[in-house]
């Protein structure tokens, strides 16, 4: 009897979640040291295979550069592990003697990990480490377009975890990648939390599943070059970011916003460093290629070089071009204008305005168009401008004088290294954090009583510094009583001194 593939895939998901649930029963009893040993083993194994897996990812997806994906794999394994290895995630986390509250870290259970095609191997590493560090088992759901490299990474992670003592079923991966399988995983009652990294539709499905989810929205970060900036360094950082892995990190810059008085200097520096300013005709032609008829980004442009994108769009650009730049009207920010939206490739918009206030207002409109809650970058020496932007911008990360792609994921900043970047409530996300193991535990609190009902009825719990009798109960002395006693003692002392 033949069984349909979609039904087989649903059954596979059920079996994998059951295995993970069983493994988690053992995993949740492990002390911190044993969980740490498993994570260290995973990080080490992933680093050994970082280059091999990077090349496999590029070969399968066609996205990005393998050399940059090696660094992504390092971020997802060694750098992530280094940042979390000293975290206390299970057992007693904190004890407060004053408030008499003890906090205990408790694993959530089974993590459903959706893996994108843009950062496939590195995301498997990262999500596996942060899940197991928190004492959880994990079920990986690969993007169909990167199934082979994701599966290869999963096998390396699984073997390393079990070699270090993880119970079988701690790390699992769906092999029959169907829409029905993903839906079954997201809605499975034994899934404790979903880590959703990928397209907007998939993240929406995670939040609509009925299970707790941590997802990210699209990035569309503007990069403001303020007049006090070191222009050559600002342009270098933007070029570094927008060409890193051919722009596949969602925290990378999507627009340059600068001021009229320095605009020509910024343009010249962009040209000097490999940027090519498209003509009006070329911009219009490329615009029709960037978006599909349904208004979504054309997957053919994702992770491709500037030269390849120009070739596919049928426009001619100089041989050394690294970044395609399109000058845009600040008033033309809309869903219909692809240059004012997320472009996961070396294509960027260029806006000119008068002064930082106008730049601030334009940046807000760009983010409200798409990318609210995610990331933006500033290039400036003016701390007051940074403060003004920080107070006003609807983003979770404001990165100053650093490449957006590298700063957002915590590679070139002090932010937590992460490949899942929360967008906060403004971006439709449950958190604004760079996701770490601390987002994958529950905290159980033990709280001791501090007062009795009678104390509450009198107006407030017992103040810590209020006098009490030897038995520890509250005294009935009033301030007037204390003053009378003090006067009597002083009177007696005075009489004694007079004898």
C-alpha cells in the first residue's frame, strides 16, 4: 500500500517530537556541567567542519560566499558557545537574602527550530547550542532549498552531542520536508517553543500555531551618515556589511540616508570603494526585477553578487562593481518601491535630506514601511544625535559606527551573538532580544513569607529596619513613646552626672 508523502511527513514529525520529548526527560535532570560539556562538544565539531559545510551551503542554495559562511559558522558555533558558556541556565540561578526569593532555571522542553536557506548551516549550530545549553531537546525543520547542507550539519551536531553524553533524541531533524510536516511541527502539543527564523509568512505561521514562538520580522535598516562622520570609514563599514555573504543577513543596511552638505563626498567615496550609481533608466529596469508580481522579494536576487544581479536584470555596470546604488526621492517610500524595502543582496537606496531631524523622520518612515523593530545603523561622532535617534526610532538595535550585518548579530558589537534577532512588539515579535539560552528557560521562583495578614492590614509589611523585640515580633512603640523614653534616659543621665 502506498502512503502519500505528506502523510508520511506528518507521521515522521510526530515520531521525532516523541523522541525529543523522551530525551528531554533525561536531559532536564542534567546538571549545568553536563549540559555545558555537550555544547562544547557540538561547538568543537562544528568548527572542524565549518569550511566544508559553508561550501556545501553555497553549492546547494547559490546564496552568498563560502568564505563568509565560514565566519557565520564560527559565529553559530564557537562564538555563540564562548558567549554563553558561563551562563547559569538550570538549577538555582539566584538567591536574594533580603527579599527571600530564590530563582530556579527550568528547561522549557522541546524546541522546534525552523531553519532558513540564507543562513542554513550556521543557524542549525546556533539553535542547537542555545537549546541544549538551556536543557532542551530540539527538532530541526529544514528549508527545502537548503535541505542537504542542513541535514549534514544536523548529523554532525547529533553525533557530537551524543558522544558527549546527550540521550538519543536530543537533536532531531525532519527528512521529509513538506508544508504539512512544518505545520504539524508548529502545532504539535508537545512542542514547548518555536524558534522561527526565515520569511515573513513562515514567522507568521509560527505565531499563529497556538504554541509559544520567538520569531523575527524582515529587516529594512536605514544607515544614516551624519555630517560629523568619518565618511571613508562609514562607507567602508556599509560596504563591508552589504557585501558580506552578498547581503544575506537581515540586519544589513538597506538604505543610506545622508545630509545635503556632505552628499557629494559620500557619493564619491561610494564610487571609490566599488559602489555604482544606477542611472534613472537602470534603476527603473532593476526595480521591475527586484519584486515579484505578488509584491514579495524576487528569490533570484538573494545572496547574488552585484554583477550577477545586473546581468540578470539586463543592465551593464563596470566590472569592479560591488554594490548597486539607486538614488531615491525621500518622498517615495512605499511598499511599491523595492528600493525602500528589504533587499537581501548588494543593492542599496540612497536618500539625501537637510539635517539630522529630516534624517530622523525619513528613517522612521522607512522602518514603518518595512522592518519596524529590527535594526538601523548610525555613522556619527555626535553623541547627542545618537541619543535623539535612540529615543525615537522604532527598532530594537541601533548600531553606531559599525557594519550592520556584523553588529546586529553581535560579531562586531557587545550584543549577544545570535542568528535570531527579536523585533519587539512594534515588529510583531515576542521579544526585542538577540535570542540566547535565557530566552529558552522558564524561571521558577521560591518566595518566603515576609509578613502576616495583620501587618498588611496595618498598612504595610514590616520595614527591614524597624525595631523589633527579641522574639522577632513587631513592637507597639510609637514615635511619641520613643521620644518620651529618650527624654527620660537623658534626664537620668543628667542627674547622674550632677552627683
